């Protein structure tokens, strides 16, 4: 499903006002749940979370920090709920036998960098990871999950969409009020230009680290041909706009809902579009893992990574976390 348009309106309009009583109940429920104490793991736990429904760049951040930890020689393991998959876990992701329908697309991407545990119960997932030798844990999402104590909760913010209209679900995209979530965070990671003034809504005491998405050279994949692009991510336009900024002429752009399970009719639509324009099909790694294996040879993946405004900032952040330095 695509987010309703009124979520991005400045005040949400009359629909948001009509839904405000339901939003108050949702916020109250979240606040009560977050007061429950979580299990404190014997190893450091970092969480890449956000305040809004939908994608903000949590997995991209988790992958970035995971690679840095692997480079430091740490036995890091990822924890994720496995959104879009049917397994509740705890289970260690095995790309050789698991697919996106069983463990979710993000879990498959994380497992390429370090061992990944899918678990609806985050504390149970943490215990499984520690039993398997993990000396630190990185959570992809789970900012509003109190089951596991988080030593370093990070608030990921998409600079383009920010906090939407500023209202809590269902009147707006927020999972909880900004003030409540920011009070628990140790730092905020703002990805992209702050087009909505999201940073101004955060407390002055909260450190804000800035980064932007850097995309692979897509032109190198095209051999001079046109491109048909498709994406089923939180905001498909981010992918399409990134390709255009590289100077690519896109013959067609096909957006799908986030975590969309691709079926035969979708694949026919992509093939038809490519044939009509004699084009190469481009997509994201997150989409590629949801495609049938036989179809993956017919597409090209364009990966993205974080480029930090201060290249030393993520390393300092990891130092603070692993050394247990108070905020």
C-alpha cells in the first residue's frame, strides 16, 4: 500500500483532524508499551530505527555500520523481524535455503554482510545470536520494540519526507510523537537534504549526523542502451530520481509497493517494457532478492550506500557505543 497523500500535507487537513482521537489512542498504547523494561543483553546492542511508517534508510545504515564492525574484527550479528517473511524465528538466515517469502528481503541483504537472525521476539533473537558467538548486535528496526534493551538507539530520518504532517498513526505517518522518540535516541542520522525542516523538531541536545545516498554508476550497466527502472521500496521515486541525476534517460519507471511480492504478471510487464524500448531493466538489490532466481539474470542491480558528511562520524559513533561512554 502507498501512504495516503494527507500524511505529507503540512497539517494533514480535515482527514487528519478526524482521525486525531484514534492517533491519541495509538500514541498512548505505544507509550505504555515502551515503559516495559527489556532484557539487557551481555553484549552491546545498537538499533537503527525511525519514527515513521515506511522506509527511511534503516537497512542502509545497518549495512554500513555492519561492514565497519566486520572490518574491525567484531563478531557482529544482525537482528531483524523479517518483515514480509512468514518465519517468526528465532532462525539464522541461510540465503541458500531461505527466500524473501520466508525471512523477508531485508534479512537476505543483511546476511550478505554478517550473520542475521530473524525473530519476532527480539530478546529471543539476541539470545540465539549470542549463543552463536555474537559479541555485538545491530538491530534493523525495532525502535518501538521494548523487548530488548538498546544501548545505542539511533533515529534514522529521511530528509525528503521528514516526519510528514507531524501526526501519529493513523492521522499521520508517525509511530509515536517526535518528542517521545527523540528522548530515547542517542543520535539522529539525517539522510539527504532536510527538505521539511525535520532537524528543527529535534531537541538541541540530540546529535544529528548527516549523510546522503550514493548510487553505483548505472550507465556502466547499460552498454549504451536505454533503461527501464522498477522498484518496490518505501519511496520508489528516490531510486528513479537517483538514476536521472546520473544523466540516464529512463524509457519507463514502474513503481511497486514496499516489499511487493513479484508475481508472473509483474515479470511479464517488465519484460514487455524492456522489449518495447530495447532497454535493460534496472532495479535495487532489495527488489532483486524478491524475484525468481531465473529472472535475476535478466535485470541489473544498482546498489546505494551512505556517504557521510563527516567520514569520521560513524566511526566515532561506534567507538562511543562499544566503549559504553554515556551520552
